[in-house]
C-alpha cells in the first residue's frame, strides 16, 4: 500500500486555483437548469434556503425550551414546545416537497439533455460523426448523462443549503467564542485540497478509459445481439470475446479501486481530525457552562449548531470535490452540445424544387485524418432522365462518390454542383427530400413494417395505400401486408427476415419517396434473380423522368445503364455504354469474360451479352 501511495500527488497552488475555477461551471449549469424548467428550479432554490434556515431555528428554540423547563415555568414551556413541534413539522413538509421536486426535476433534466444530445447528433455531418475523437466524446457523454448533470444540480442545491445553515449559525458561535471558527474551517480546507486531487485523478481515469469503454460496449454488443450471434457461435468466439471484455474491465476496475482506496484513506484521516476538533470545542463548551457563561439550554444548542456547521463545511468541501469532478464532464457536455456545426464559409442557402443535372468537376478527396486520395480528378455530368451505373471493384471509390454527392463530406465549392449551384450552398434538408436512396449498409429498423417503409418519407408515414404500393414495387411478398407487424427479434411478436428480405423492405423505403434522384448502392447484394429483375424494372420505371444512379461491382447489374462510369483506384478509367466499354476498355472486357465464364479469346461476346440482356 505504501508503495502504491507514492503514485498519488497532492495539488500545487496553481493546480488548486485551476481546479477552483471549475466553480465557473455553476452559472453555465444554472443556465441549462433554467432552460429545463425555470419556475420549478427557482422554487427548489427557495425550498433549499428554507431547509437551511429551519434546523438552526429549531435548535435555538430547543435550547430556549430546555432553559425554560429548568425554571419550572410550565405555561411558557408548553408554548415553546408547541413552537418547536410546529417548526419540526414544517421542516418535514419542506424536506418532503424538496425531495418530490428534485426527483421531478431529475426526470425533466434527463429528458432535456438527452433530447439536446440526440438533436446535436442528428445535425452533425458524417465527417464529424465518424471522427474517432467525437465518438469517444459521445460515448463518454452518453454513458454518464443520466447522473453527472444531476450530480451538479444536487451539489448546487446542497451548497445553497449549507451556506444558508452556516450563515444562520455563525453568529451564535462568534458571540460565544470567535476562535472556535478556526477549529471548524482549518480541517475542512485541508480536507478539500486532498479531495480535489482525487477528483482530478478520477476524471482523468474516466477520460483515459473512454476508448476501453467503447471496446467493452462493442464486445458486449457482439455477444448479446442477434446480428452477430450465429457467427460468434459457429466460430466459437464467445470465450475469446469474453476474455477481451473481462481483461479491459479488470484494468478499469483496478484503476477505479485505487482511486476509491485513496479517497477512503483520506476520508478516515480527516474524520479522525474532525472528531478531535469537535472534542476540543465540546471541552470549551463544558468549561463555559462550569464558569457560568452558558446555560444548559445554550450549551445544548451550541453543541448542535457546531455539529451542523461542521457538517455544512464538510458538505461544502465535498460539494467542491463533486462540482470539480463533474464540472469537467459538464464542460465537455456543454461544449459538445453547443459546438458550432462545421460550415464551409458564410454562404447563402438555396432551396431546390427539382434536380435537373449534377456536375462534378476535378473532384479529389481524402478521408479526414488521412493523406490517401480515395478519389482522384473525377469529372462527370449527369442529366435528368439518365440512368448511371458506378462500376468497379471493391474499394474503387464508388460508395465514397455517393457520400460526396449527398454532401456528407465537405469539398471545394466548384467540385460538385446541382443545377449549376454549388452543393455547399444548397439546403441539405431540402435536398434530401428530393433523394431516395438504398445504402449498402442500410438500416434494419427493429420496428413495425409501417415504420420501416414510412421512414422513407416521414411526412407521408400514415399514407398506408402508398406504403403498400411501395412494398409491391420492392417485391415484398414474403410477409402478410400487416403494416403493424413487428420486424426483427429485439422486441416481442417480431418476425426475423433474411438478408434479402430486409433488403427488399429497405428498397420499399427508398421507393416510398417521390424522389427526383434515386440512388441504389449495391441493390442486388442479397437478392435472388427473380427479385433482382423486378427491382431493376421498378428502378428504371421510377427514373424515366428523373436521375437514377446505381452502384455495383458486377457487370450483370450495370449493363442496362445509359452510361457506365468505370472506377478503379479512385479514378474514372472509362465511361460509356456496356457495348462501348466492351470494345474500348480491355480491363472491363476482361472482367466481363471472367464473370460470364467466357474464354478470353471468344468471339461470341455479343451473343452472350444479348442472352444476358434478354434474361
């Protein structure tokens, strides 16, 4: 234990000043509390002030009662007793109201902050959201949003009550013995310095463990959710994942236990010092009574008042510790929620009524935090009525190009234009209303069938005939058209779907929107041939007078497009119709031959293509 304790360092003067500055979080927190429910918060403050004054009044009345009883004045004794009982009853009522209101405020605070956090995430760009530092911050904030802000709230209230109690009591102590204040303040100040040291260490421990906590969450997710259950089972990964999970947890527990042990030792030491100081004050009170300077009632009152002041000072020190420990979290929460969204200059926002064309000019792109270009000098124009296929091997940049077209990452103003307007100047909420999309990693909403399709156009989610029509377009004929049917197995009465069935539901969600730009990213990944044919027919029908873009790494899926954009290692290596690319692009023809098992030197390419096209 002695060897371990060497790790613990007390704070320097500058560190103490820095940590006391954490009290600046109080006005910032109060501003948030006012936003939650101003009237309730003010009333709670008033209740806490009353709760700080009433015990002092009660003790003084008790002292008076004892003195009056000793004079055998029965009438006066009964009157004072009635006052004492009335104050005690009032105090109980005040404390009950206080408990009710603080519990109510806790629910409101949690609701408000979680709502702010969800809105913040909803308004983030994909560039921000995918940043590992942002994910660590989000995990840290999310894991403690239920109790850290509430801890600051209760700490502020306790601080108000404690200060009120001290101010109400201090006058009685000064009249009796001014030097007695030193016996109360000195140990509390010393105690606070060590507690501040612990709070700083504890928060740093939590911050350092944010990545480990995210890993723990992920291992638990793999072991407890149905998406990974089958593979974890067949690969016999459970023991390995549990070991990884437990190893990380043990590391975190070890660090937390060390901090807890240090706090326990300091608490025991200063409790002992408190008792010595309290004993010294009690001796002084006894001497004052013996000298005739204090009556018995006054002595009893003074003992209880000193005890309350001791408790209040220690409470304030604990509050400073608590506020310091939680203030670092609150600063992080406040900064995270109110951090301005990444903007690309101060631009005028355009609202589009339609999408006539998309123009890409000399587009190159690296993912944030990397220097590797995943797209290089892309130039492309897509007009209304065209069906464009992005073709290429895995990792060629197809899905990245889709993300940039959706404005998920910022690029220079001139690189992507819609209707001649820079994508950076277009209102994204308005733009997204004109786009229907199936992502490669589409969502499987563990909700009703109605929700799964209706989310495609939330304004029309109650338009059930249109939802049923979208299900038909996506060939969703494998479940009864009961729109209230729960999908997935996370909740009761749900039915589990296969990968292809989930994808068809996702396609129905895409088709539900009356869009002007339809994008399908690997739409055939999990579909059978019959489903694939029907889906593509629907896609071509929907995009007759609109723009259609679909992404695939298989030639069989792109050969009917008006134009194929062939990407390789982030560059456009060829573009044209299927027939044109067969003639002009050797690597495209080679992939075609391999895909359809045609000998490289075969002269029957055109006949084979016709057969595939007819199929």
